[in-house]
């Protein structure tokens, strides 16, 4: 039942993103980076680099020409505390209590206690969703590289708001099934969709001696952002994740705003096959207040994220690791996160790539994720990448096609 709920939620998130209205956003952009634990600051392909480290659009194989990344899609669902099955359990227990009251069943007192226990057990549980879809067109020149791109990122979380008055109503031996139809506890869903249009420019230089020169590049991405936020609530005994994803898009729960921001990136070659990268995404901090619903006010926050990464390639094997140097909190009311990510990739005869990765949140706000992925490059002009993620009550998936012209 739990696995079925997670698969359904993942499918709904994918559908929501494809419809340009996402509930929820991975830190790495594209299935390759996601399959390698979410890394990318030193290891991204040129066509995904604008999303992770603008400088890497310049670090490319010399044979790479103009490239187009067709829309990629990724989605991840984290139900670390088992919110969805706990809600199902509460709703089933409440329905059973109503039926027992109407039937004057002698087991009503025990069932009242069971419902209260399940309601109290929901306290502090959340489910988090992340989705992303993007497109990029890369044009490498002799002295610089340019890339135009678009991305729709979404993230959201759902959690309970338990009314203490409901505990009194449920345990009251005189309350009827009709009283239990009018409880005050609610499920709250807050979400944000960020649509970005950016133009990345990266230039390359060198450092070291003439006989041992090392490549270094700097990249900058000015971008326009359109932010849509959602603040939705429904009675806890009526909450269903599919209905919530559909209903929160109603204009009564939505607020929109626009902004300008900048991403910066630096990449340097330590030696042949070894790169270190530093990226600062969203240099300008912004707060986007959500519309108030049921007296609840929330805020979506865009804040600088500084990440250091390293990538090493030897004999067809690649290793990458990223660490966030700053803590971030995308919803002001949510726990902060600060990730360490690592991944490996094995190139099989230049035709296929096997990938695995791991992501850990130092702040323990989100669960650890293990990722596995495959890449196919049967021809120099086409690449296909897929990824799956899993963890405690967490699932994820992604798909991408890239073409080199």
C-alpha cells in the first residue's frame, strides 16, 4: 500500500511538471547528475552545466560541437516520516469509528482512543516533493561558450495542522458521527514553482607554466525568474494527495511574482582528468510571501547556495563529489538542508555508462538517497540518460535526451 502511494505520487508529480505546473526540485539538474548522487559542480556535461556550474560549459571535449538538450524530466518524493500511510491509517480509523457509533457498537470507546492515537501520531510528519524539467542549447565558440536555457523547478511539502479541539471531540463519549464530520484538523500543502530563463557565458584561460598549463574557466548566468507560490489546506480526513496536487493550482491559493538573479561559476583543471569547481547559484536573496490561507502565512525563499565540487576521471571511471558550503532553507518554515553528494560512473566501451550515487543531508532534514542510472551513447550525436532513486519511503526517477549537431 505504501509503495503504491509513493508510485502514484511520483506519477502525479511527473504529470504536474509536464503540465508546466509543478508541485515541487532536485539540486542537480538532469538525470546524469542525479544518478551520480546529485553532483555536478565539477562533473556536469556542457549542456547541463548552466544549471549547476556555468563555468563548465567551457570544459568540454574538443570534438563537442553545438548541442541541444531536449527537455529533461526528474522527480523525487520523500516521505521520510511516513506521512501518507499515517494519514490513510487515521482516515480509516475515523471512518470505522463513525460506523461503530452509528451501529452502537460496544467497541466505540476503544476505537475513540485508537483514532486519537493515530491523530496525535501525525504530529511532525511531512512529505516532500521535488520536480524539474529543463531545456538547453549550447554554442561553443573559439574563445568562449554561450548557452540559452529554460528550466521549470518546483518543490513542495505537505504536513498536518492538528487542532487540539478535535482530540476533545473524538474522546467525548457523547459526540456523534455527525460531530466527527466537522473536525478542524487540516492537511496543509505549500509549494513553489520557479520558471527561469537564462543566458550563460563562459570564458577560458590558463594558469601554471608554459609547459604545464592548466585550464581554468569562469562562467556567469544572468536569468529572469517567474515565481508562483501556493498555500493550500483541506480537512485532514478528506486529504488525498492526487486531489491536493490538482486543487492547489486554483487561483485562490496562488500568488505570482518575478525577479532577476545571477549564477556564478569557476572551474579549474588540477591535472589532466581532475577538475575542481565552485558555484554560487542565486546570488541575490529574495523572499516571496505566499497568499494567506486559513490564517496561515508562509514564505518561499530564494537564497544563495554555494557548492564546492571535485571530479576525477581515470581509465573510463569517473568519480565526483559535491558539498554545500552554506545551509539553505527554501521554505522559511521548513528545516534547513546542507548536502554532501558523491557518485561514480563507468564508461563501457564508449557506448554506455553505468552510474551510482549517494546524497546525505548534514542537517538531517531530508533522508539519505541512493541513486542508480544508465546512459546510452550509441552515436556521437545522441545521448540518452535515465535514473532512479530510492531511500526510506523515498523514490525518484528521471529521463533526458541530448543531441550534438
